[in-house]
């Protein structure tokens, strides 16, 4: 069994549970990479190196179009740092922020299950993503005009979905 510790390349934060525990009593972050990036290729290489089941067990990689999503988790509170390596509050990390993470990739084999876990040791916030204030400006223009209608996968705008009953 091979265990690998590394610092990831930059990723976009997806769903996060860093400021408080999730429903299972842990902390985690969804790391979203462009599938063709060096950062994700390095991380997948480390996961493959640690994979004792040779692909037949659980691996924490989800492909979504041109994006690769990898969940990193911890049973303990995770230290969060800014670009000056000063510790900041976990609530500073929000969906869409650009981050890097210190992870340990560990294979497991227990009760007949095999796979690889990505354990989260720390997160560094590199830059803010689209803030909720910017989103509010798009949704609720200050001049009182109607928000721009956007079309998406369902054909309805995000604004319409927001007010759906």
C-alpha cells in the first residue's frame, strides 16, 4: 500500500464543509479542476499510485464534461491559509474561490471494501470567486430594471428558478 502526501495545483472550490461539520461529522471540500490541467493530472497520478485495487475499488474522482471533481475530506477541523500563509477563518472559503490544498492520498481495505481516500490537511485560498454580492447585482439590478434572462439546461433562467414556487 502506497500513501502519498502532496500539495495540489489550483482548483475551484465546489461544495465546502470547512467552517462546520457535514452531516457525517467531518469536514470536506470538492475540488474542481479543468480535466486537461496539469494540476488534476498530477493528483490523479497520485491517486492511481495509491490504488491497491487497481481501479476495481472506490476512487474519489468524478468526471463532469470538461471538469474533474475530487472530494477531499477530514475528520478534524482543517487549517485555512491566505496567500501570505497566514491562518484565516474557514468561513473565508466559499464556492467558486480559487484554492490549493495539502492532501494525503491513502488506500484502504476494510470489511471487504477497497479504494482510495483523499484526506484533507489544509487549504490555501488564492483568490475570491464570484461573490454573492456580484450575484445579487446580476439578479437585482440597482436601477430597478429587470435582470437579464439567462437560458440554461432546462430552458429557464436562474432568476426564474430562484422565484419558482
